[in-house]
C-alpha cells in the first residue's frame, strides 16, 4: 500500500510538471513575440519617439508573418502609441517624402528586427533597431521568453547607438 502511494505521488508529480511546463510553440505566437521586441525598442531612448507621426515596421527581412499577424501587430502598436502604423522601409519612407531632406530626420521611427532565432528551449533571440535619423538610431538584442502564460523580454541590452 505504501509502495503504491509513493508511485502514485511520483506519477502525479511528473504529470503535473509536464503539464505546467508544456512547451509553447514559438512560431505560433509570432505576433506576440514581435510585439514584445518592438515594445523593447520603443521603450529605449524615448527621445527618438519625440514628435513622431508614425511608426513604420520594416518586415523586408522576414516573410514568416501572415497578413493577419501583421494586422494584429499594427493594431496593438496603434493602440499603444496612438500614431499611424505603416509597413515600410526607411528608403520607401524617404522616397515618399516622410523625412526632412535637410536634417535627414524622419517624421517617425522605423522598427526592424534584423534577426529572430528560435531556440530549442522555446525562447526567441532577437536583434533589432529603431531608426529616426542618421544620428538618431539604436540597436538592441535580447531574449523573448514565455513565462507564466506571458511572453516577456529578458537579458536585453543596447548593442549600438548613433
């Protein structure tokens, strides 16, 4: 009887541990992961956000997002920052006249994730940038991790500034 109880407790412990640490498939949560990374970029060097009329997202190096996921990202960013959200590269914005040609300062910021790497443990490494002007830009890297039902950033650091 005692032996059976011990086996039952061990089995229950293993079962509950497996359930509580169920692996979350990162690619299924791309929009949440990207939003965490974009929020990290927006929170750093907020002077770059001053007077911004738009946030442009440069997805040119990533094609894994569906149009629905992009739309969710745009809606969340628009709600959080109350500005126009565009999908455009810096060059496209310059061609469209969305910057001051004398100062080379954009009327907003461009966010780009240059690298997104899914790790075996479910974490996601990112390297990204926020650009407002030639002398107003930052680069950051960090980890997006799933913790207690929420995607959040950890181990974030600025890797360059101009």
